[in-house]
C-alpha cells in the first residue's frame, strides 16, 4: 500500500526530499506525484482549477489499483481533501496541513489576494518565476524553506507554474470561500490527520484548523515552532507525526 505525497505552490516534489529521507527507514513504498504545472508539464487545455487537480489526482490514484496513504501539503493538501470527499475508496488514510482553509471564516493570505487581482497577479508571477534561479531560491529561503531544498525547488519554477498559479487562485476566488457549504464531515469516512505547524500563518488560525479537523474527524499533530515548510525545517519531527498516525491504522 503506497504512501503518496502531493505538494503545492510554488513547489516541486523536491520539497519532500528531507522528509522522505527520514521515512525510508520505515517504508519502502513512498511515491511523489507532481501536479501539472508544479514540477510536471502543464498540458494544453488542462483545467488548472480545484476540480481539474482533483480529477488529475483521482486518475493517478486509480492507477495504483489499491487504496493509498495520501499526504498533501499546501495546495496539494487541498487536492487530498477534495479526493477524500469525492472518491474515498481510493484512500486508506489521509494527511493535510491546510484544513484551516476549509473553515468558513478563512480569509485568503496576502500573496493569494495579489495573484487573484488582474494586472497585479501577472506582474507578480512574471517577476517571481522569471527571476534568476538565485533570486528565486532567496525568496523561498526568506519565506522559511531550507536553503538546499529551496535551490532544488527554484530550479523547477517556470512560466508554466506562474500560469497555473494565476488560473487556480482566480478560479478559487470566483468559487468563494472553500468551506462554505462544504460537507467536510464526509472526510471522516477515512482516518485523517491534520498537521498543525504553529508558525504557518497562511493556512488559517489555530482555531480554524482545529475546528475544521474536528469536522473532518481528523486527529491533530501539532508541530510547535515550525512554519509552512515544516517538512524541510524539521523532517524528523514531521516523519514522527506521520509514522505515529500510520501506526494507528494497523
């Protein structure tokens, strides 16, 4: 039964490398899936919306032929939730670090609002993804990513990623707050874990994350003092949270 990892924005699968290095001692079935535009080609005509990425992930998981332990970070954490809600038979268990964004009171973070603004978003992604690799690396490090990982992630950032960012965030804005009207309780159909990195301030407040986790029937793993890229800051602690959760499934 594979453990499948799905990353977010503005990332490639390299963001998982420190965590996977910790987990390889206990699992040999670790798989990373790269969403289109985020370390994988962005096919012409691909619908880079929440529904489009949900359908992409459903297709990828179906190919395994058995339920998986699904782990998602950032936008990837959203794709995980959307699959659990729509196709729970594909999942044995799930982990997400963005459950707070499914609380009805969640408000988009400053960068998201910038990308959702016509003109401003285009200028931002042109400057961000069109910069040199060194500058792209520096931006990621400034935001909290480990420098060695940041260099590998920055190498995969390109114009296609910028286009995917604008399409996805604008489609999300048009749809309204993610949690409004959502039956998050249906996620309890499969065992879930909410990662709560206390210094990650773009995925909702602690209260919003705990409230959403309770609605989803998910356990909560608190990573005190870690930020948005907890898997690069302290991969050993992140691995312990995952392995502890997986141990409860047996």
